[in-house]
């Protein structure tokens, strides 16, 4: 088994944790998600697990930029309300622009 180089480890960090907003927007494109489940959904779908606090910081920044919005929804089981995040039209455009950029970049590499 080949050990990953430092350069490769930097690349994966830059393309995952340091661009967590891409993964969050991608998840929210499919369905509303509450903050606590973001980490697990990212790990399941994309194969890495960001820190808990990191996810909440990214959610706050995305919401303040207008890329996502939050709404409180009552749980079906009669439990407390949860704050769910949804993708806005502005967020959908930002995600599409980022995906187009990454596709062009990958083609050039």
C-alpha cells in the first residue's frame, strides 16, 4: 500500500474541509437537512467527516450570505422543533457555478 504524499494530503484537505460549503450546498439541493446530521451525511456521501463546530460555522456563513435559509420544523414524532436548512436560488446558482468551474479544471488537468 502506497503512503499518500504531503502534497496529496494538502490537496484533499483543500478540496474537502476547506471547501465544505460545496458539500453542504450539494446535500441541501436534495433535501432540507438539520445541522446535527450534516456531518454524518457528508461522511456517508463524500467519504470524509468534518468537525462539528466547522459545520455550524459554515452553515452560519452560508446563511448570512443568502446561499441557504433556515426554518424551524416540528418533528413528526411530536418532539421539539428542529432548525432545518434549505438551499436558496442564490445558493443553487453558486453551486452550479462551482461545479462548472471544477469540471473545466478537471478537464485541463
